């Protein structure tokens, strides 16, 4: 249930697994798309699938959608320029676009041609043009819609900063004809922009229809949406249910999605444990926004193996150590804390080995740059060597840090702010014990997850020393989306700051600035892998988990996992007996 | 009586005003999530966060925001718009209200019938095996947490995941207007679970009161006058002993109409309680404010009804 303002890892309602990478997905590229025993190429048409969810969508408006559960629905109701087939999670396929993006002008111009014959659902009914894509991206930049990522990936488009206050359109987005859209960039970052065109903000929105809704603050377009994908949302009762039925204007000739199902019903507000039992024992159901709780994972792993699928969500979890607060401004003290921490115990608080691998650095498995950063073993740093913790080593680092007894002897209490709900609260409590082993005195506050982020860890002036419940998920398969928001010193902001350790190392910052412009895939992976090594060596946090999500399905469902989104792909999932 | 009711209604208005003010102060002045930051998402331009703050009026002092909120509430009965889905709070609460009313009314019937019957039987069969069994059951009913009881009942009796597939399980709620038969069957288990602790409490309370009442002089007098035991118990004993139950019943109904959070959560009944819970977990302040106000409204109105009912139940009570 990844549903918070940040694409930071959120706690899960009483479940043991990482739930939700927002646009997140699989670990490695080109994995089998048949996870969940579904078959990508075969499926029977018809039937109704029920998607069981604990919560609601964070947003249904494609201009706002930013989380895994949102994407599960968006990817079958909307058609962004590019989209993710079940098997692919490195390069998206053209969806509304007619072909791959054309990069020119030394990486400063991206041109995309769009398909003919794609129509909006009723009541608009007309053919989609490039101006609809232009409007969709521009509206996402307005405060009435308030998208969480367009500023990051479209911020380099010429004229972006002047819109909407000074200009009516973003100067760098033009539509020479109805089938072409051109993005002009101030810096050669076309590769990143091209990947971002797979996110739902590039799904077309008809301006003549949507403007009246977008004029309201906040926009009410979500209650009046039109669709271009194989399904349209015919019913949406927040927190209760959403019904998707076939879009009468969808032409399968323009699409690669098979869309086997006749109807998809999202049922929200379920208890995760009860819903999991219903799915495993029932008919035609799959899990939605939650990973199966630990007891269910245990049960399914032994007796219903083919109904459970573990999918890397390309996310990490770590304990952030504020590098600006004494004594954590001392690198040896930070290394001591990392060395002392029993990361196996931290992982147990979320359910043990099935929830993921113990992290040794920050880029998750499968993402370009992971191997370059040291792979599963990491880069050999002694303070990360023992996942069960090494107190003797920790004490030696404390001595180097100016504490001859090997323990913290200062009088200062460190402010630690963690979750007040499980499983995050347990993680925080275990971390408290780890810190006490080294003599640290804590002012430990436990608050709701949103509060932890938006009032404490995201606000540098709150002077939080330790944030035990933070983590990050990719936006797409690029290490920049993992490392830049979280460790770039130039990105530290007074509100919504996601560089929780407030690491501001000139060498790291410079390396990131350089790496952002690298376009060659191998060189890019190497550059970001090196950055990961640099960051890990600076000990700004205790990395402890690379998440996996346990998706479950009924036996009668041919479930197909979308590796990118780490959840069921509803366009490919079908029923065995519809 | 008329003056009394008008005076009480004025107090209701004042009380609701105070509740709204208190809720507003709690959620705006004490640490909670920043709505502008939540809406802005990851790594927003700080200017965008500021724009959102301005557009939602969050940059204004809290009393200005509160004044605007109250103005909209009083003049237009507008409870604002959810930060979560941009839909009117009032609309969402009214959509959820039928489910909560269905759950509450059914549970009230169950627990009043069960609680009163068991209470009377235990009192008149004092110190028998029936009394002891009933009171042991009541103790268990009071002690069992609703959430646990809900899960256990589902694992035992739900038609989908239960060992004995008897009742409709979680997520089976159907509105009465859609299918009355399914509505009824989907609510049997939630009614029983929700009513269990209340019935137990009412049974114990009525038993204790009735035992005390039955030792009063006027009961002895009634018997001496030759009235039948049944009439003595029901007309003279129970009528007096049941008065405290009416007070409790009024309050309990009011509280439950504000949302039976746990029962609604376990059985996935889309009621007001679940709505309030979701709003709290998402720091959706307008929705929190709306659901709290609704809950408070039901509680104070239920109190008023109880006080009026007193005058009819107890001849000694007169409002003037």
C-alpha cells in the first residue's frame, strides 16, 4: 500500500512484505514474464477478475497517479506514450507512441510520433492527437493537479520553470502536427526524459473536455475521466470499489495488450490477512495493493506454492543517520553504528528472508549499476560485512571516533523518529536496541508514517538525528532515480527533503552531475555504480533490505506479473475458466 | 418539555461548535502530516508546495482557516473536499452512512434482545447453573476484543474461508436497496460480533440492577397485594431496573453511528468508521473533521433522546 506523498517506502498494513513500489518493478531485466504461472501469450477471453486491496488508489487521475496500485489500474485504462510489457523492465515499448523516441541535437531534443486511430472513450469519442499529450503533461505541472514527479524528469524542458505563471504553454513542448510532439531540453538528458514518457502523466487528456475540471482547485477531472486503454472505469466509490469494463472505443489493432478479461473489480478496504485467505481459497481473485502477510507467505510457500510469486520491487530500506548532527557528523561514529547493527534482526521485523535480501549498498538487484556497485556482497566494506552485526568492530570505530571506551559517553540525546504502526514500529524498536548497544541515549518518538516523513524526516530544521523507517523505490529502471533524490547534496530542500542523511559531499554531488548526462547504457551503469560505492563508503545510513513483494492469486487465475510494476499485469492476466 | 428540548438543542449547537474547534486545533496545531507536502508528492519544486499551500488556504492563520470552514459549514452545509480524492466530504459521508446505520441498528436489536433476556433470566434464576453459565459467557463476551472476535468468527463460520461455511464472510456487504436478502445475510456475522460485548455488558448491568430493585419495599408491597410474579418482575422490577440501560443504549448507539471502526474494518463494511480510519491514516484533515463532527452529532442527539425518554420511563423525572 504504497500510498504516500513520497515515493519513499511506506509501511504496510499488518503485512510482512514491502508493498508497493510505485512505478516499481522487477529486479532484473528480461526476466520471465510468466511469474505467477500465467502465460503471456495464451489466455482465454472473458470473465471477471476481482482485485482485493487493503486501501484505495492514491490517485486515479493519470496526471497524479504515482504509486504501484495506481499504476496497476492506469496501465490498463490509459495509454501513455510508452508502457511496460510484462517481461520488460529496462526499455519501455511504444504504447500511444508509434515508435521509439527520436533523440537528436546531442541529446537535447526528443521527438515522438503518435499512433493514428487511438480514440478517447465516451463522451469525448474523438481521435487522440499530440496536443492531448502536450496538455496532459502541462496540466500535471499545475498546482491544481500537482504531480509528484514531472518536475524531476521534465524540469529540464525549455521554459518549464515559467509555466504556468508566466506562459500559457511550456515553450519547449511543441506539436508541429497532430501526430508529433517535440521536447526541447536545456541539458542533454534525453535518455531520462524518454524513460519518463512511460509514466502515466504522458497519457493523453482532451483539453476541450478537461479544462473546466482542471480549473477547479483541486482538479476534479478524476471524477470525469475519459480513457484510451482497453478498459474504462465505470464505477469508482472511494475506499469501496472500482469497476473497469471494456472501453468501447479501444481498437485492439492499435495495441499490443491482449486484455483478456471482460471486467475487473477492485475491492478496497479489506483486511490483508482475511483477503489473502479469500484469494488463496477462492476463485478469480488476485492481490492488489498489499503483499501477503507473513503467516500467509509461510502457508502459501509450503502448500500453495504456485499461487504465490515473489517479485523484486526495486526498492531499498535503510536507517538514515543525519550527517549534520553531532556525533553523527563523525564518519567513524556512523561506521560504528552500521557495524553494530544486526540487519538480520531488522529484516525479521518485516517477515524474514522472504521479504527480500539484506542490502549491502543502495542500488537494488537487477537495476543497471547494481553489479558495478558490488552486487549482493557489496564493495567489501568491513562495517557492512557481517549482517548480524559486529560489536567489536563497532567499538573499534567508536574509539577512532573519539570515544576511548568504545561506547558513546556524551550527554546529548539523539532524536529518533519512527513509525508508530507495525511493522515499521518494530523495526524502529529493534534499531533503538542496536543503538543502545553502543551507549547512545535516544529521544525516541513514534508517530504515524506520514507524520514521520512530512513533519520530521523530510524537514531538515526538525533536526532529526535518526530516521529508522525510510527507503526509496525506483521510478524506472535507472539508478539515477534511486541515488539522486536520496544522496545528492544539492537536492536538500527545506520541505519534502528526501536526502534524509543530508549527505552533502562535493565529490558525490559532482559525480552525480556528471553521471546524469551519460547516455551510453554501460557507462551509465558504471558511473552510478561508482556513485553508490562512494555513498556507501561515507556511511550515511544503515542499508538493510532490498524488497521483494509477495503477490498471490486464486488457483483459477492465470496470473501474469508485470516486472516493472512488481504486481499483477491486468492486461495479460486471465481466468482459466472464464 | 418544549422549552427543555429547545434549550438542549441550543446546547447541541454549542457542543458541536466546540468539538469542531477542538478537532481543528488538534489537527492543525499539533504535529501531523503537512497536507501541501502530501499533495505535492516526491521532490516537488518548493515553489509548487507553496502554491498548493496557498491554493488550499493553508498559508493562512489557523483561525482564518477555521472561520472559512465554519462559514461554509453554516451557510452551505459544506464540509470541504477530501485532500485524498478531491471529492466532497459530505457526499462521501452520506454514501457511507447507510452501511453504518445498517450495522448499528441490527447489532442494537441483537444486543438488546440478548442482553435484556439474559439479564432478566440471570436475575430471577440467581445462583443457578443458568445464571452462572450466562454470566461466565458475559464475562468472555466483554473480554474478547472485537477485532479478534471478528477474525475468529470469520475463520470459523464464513462461507468462503471458514471451517463451517454458514454465514456470508468479509467483503460481502450489499446495500439494502440493492438486495434486501443479501443485505441481511451479509450482516449476520458482523451483527453478532459487534453485539457480543454490548449484550454481555447489558446483561450484567440489568442483572445487577434487577437484583437490587427486587429487594425494594415496593416490590414486596406489590407481591403482598397479590400481583402475579411475572407482573411484579416485568412491570415493577424491570421497568425501574432498565433505566440505566437506556442511558447506556443512547450513548452506544450514538457512538456506533459515528462509526464502528473495528467491525467495519474486519468485515470490510464500507461505513463511516472505516472512512474515518482511512482519513486518519492518510492525514486527510477535512475528512477527519467531517467524520468527527458527524460522530459528535450522533452522540449528542442520542443523549438528548435518552433524556427525553427518561421522562416517559421514570414518572419521577419531569422537565420544566
